[in-house]
């Protein structure tokens, strides 16, 4: 097929390219709307894949990171946008083939980002909460009473949600006819929480749950001291990696800025270069090369230290 510039005036050639772009966007939007119920069921099944099948249903905890409607809106928006862009610079069939792949990748990235934000907020709340729990246990309160006292004025957040579930499920009837003990509930939450640091702490508390009160207080105090030391090591590592992180962001930002400049000033050449099938492959390679320093810079800010 000859280039669209030879079929009409170059100034209005973009109008011809708009037809496949709009058609691809319309097909993607219609498909998402028709398949919204199967897609919602699939997302629900995927969210339940990590659940241990041996756990009693009463002991299953899953935080709501993204509602199904929000996830469907994300899938539909990404599929529509990608199909429109690829339909404009490529072909209709290429747009329809790659739009579902882009939607799946965007959904996974979206869930990963939401989970990361959830963990960051939980871990910010964890150290001061354990400090207060240690003080309450040192004052002679039992573990369950200390949790109740702590939750009474704890601000809303992921940690409050998880610990509130922990207290609610203690004493709930299990499928085998027994009653859920505090140790069982803490152990179940340790295996399901998204934060590795929180899971390690809960395993410590599960061991202490059946021990005398003075041992509970000593274990909690030791965990609090270790968490504080862990935070200090984390801050030191972040300081040491700051220069590397900023260098990666600067190099990646310069590359992206140059790519945007070339796209703005030499759009026709860029479009012709990357509109062929092999050009699409190289477009992915170039995009990854531009994004790698930025991703590396961001990744260096994620320092995990759970040795306590």
C-alpha cells in the first residue's frame, strides 16, 4: 500500500491515519465492555491464586489493593490508548494484536505499584506501633489487651486494617470445630501479609503468643530495638546510594528529553522509521534503553533490610 502522503496532501494525511486509529480504539473499548464480566471474574481468580489452600477460610486475609471496577477502567483505558496510538502510527491489525498485551502489562504494573505503596505505608507505621506495643507489654498488659489498647487510637492505614482483622478473627469458629487462637491468627497473617518485614515480626509474635507475659514483653522489646537498628541501616544505605540514583535519573532524563525533541522536530522520519514491523521491535529496544537508567535509579531507592 503506498504511503498515505501520496494519496492526499501531506498536510491532511494525518486525517487518513485517524480512521484506523479511531476504529482500533472503538473495537478495543467495545471488546472490554462486552467482556467486562469474564475479565472481572478472571481478576478475582488471579487475586486468590496466592491463597494457601490448606488455610481455613476464617484465617484468609486479602487486602483490597485495587477494586475490580478500577482495574477494569485501567485495562480499558490502556487498551484504548495503545490501540489508538498503534493504529495511528502502524496498522489496525498490529494495534488490535498488541493492545491486549499492553493492557495486561499495565495491569500488572498497576497492581505492583499499589502493592509497593501499601507496603511503604505499612512499614512507616510499623516501628512506632511496635514501640507502643512494647511499652504496653512492659507495663504488664497481655498481648491481646495490648493490641486492643493500641488499636483504640491507631490512625487508619494498612497496619490498623491487618491488626484489626487479627483481633476480630481470634476466637472465630474454624471448620474443624475448634476456635481460632491468637497464635493461629498471627501465624496465618504472617503468611499472607504483603510486607516481608511485617511477616518476620508476626512470626516473632506468634512464638511469643503462648509464652508468659514477661517473655512477651522481652521479645517485643527486642523486636523494637532490631527494627530501629534496621531503620538506621536503611537510611545509611539510602544515603550512600543517593548519588548513584540521581546519576541514573539524570542520564535517563537526558535521553528521554532528546527523544522527545527528535520526535517533535523530525516526526515524519520517526514515524516512518518505527512504523514497520521491524521498526516496532527497535522502538521497544530503544524505549527500554532510555528507561533503563531511570528504572535503575528508582530501584536503588528501594532498600530492604529485614534482618532483625
